[in-house]
C-alpha cells in the first residue's frame, strides 16, 4: 500500500457515525493538523459563527463514553481528556480550512474531503446494489411461483383419478 493510500485509510478510520452524521473528532483532526486539541478548539471557539449545529456537535457524556470504549482513548481523571470532544461533520471539516491557514491544514483538508466524497459514492453504490438485489429477489419469487404452479398442474394431470363410487375403507365415525 502506498504511503498516500495508507494516509487516506488512516483518515477513513477516524470517521464515526454519530446521530446519523459522519463526523471526525477534534482530537483526531488536531493530530492530523499537527496541533494540540486545545489549540484547534480555541480556533473554533474564536470563529464559532462559522460552525452552526449541523457543522459541529458537542458529544453527550454517553456518546463520549461509548466512543472511548470503542477506540480505547484517554483515561478518566489524571492525565486523560476531561472535556467532551467536539465532532465535526463534513461541512465542519471543510469550514476548518477557513480557520486554520497552514499548508499542512490545506493538504489534510483536501485528503479528508476526498475521503468523504469516496464514502458518499460508496453509499450511493450500496443503495444501487440494494435496489438491484431487491429487483432480482422479486423477479425470482415470481418465477418460482410460476414454476411451482406448473408443477402442481402437471402432478394433477399425472395423478390417477379414483372412481367416485369406490368403496371407502376405514372406521365410520358417527357424529
């Protein structure tokens, strides 16, 4: 795997699904940009008007705890992260490029935008495949129904007919 592909794969693994949004955490973005998380968050707070609620989410305690258990991050209390992380949607990450002005921030943002675009195209492909499978399933169900109906009619033709006045055997139960 090329170094650039490895970098894109690393970024892709930093994207989480929270509240129905694909997001990246402030700590992951700070690491990619070569900043401390607190520096990134200070820049965001100074420019908070650029980050409406659909660009930036503050994780709840439950979401933070759930993520910590998934990705095994900081310890509680001594030395660990004390504040709930910020999560940036795709638009929020794009907006970071207007707040962070380094060459590294520009190249990292380009890589992140490529990943989000790639994920969106995978999602579209997945939906197309889902529709195609559903169509195949429906058509095969119709086909099997026709086959079984024809088999039933052949079986009826080949089954010998018993005379209607035949003597019946067995116990006669009076009701």
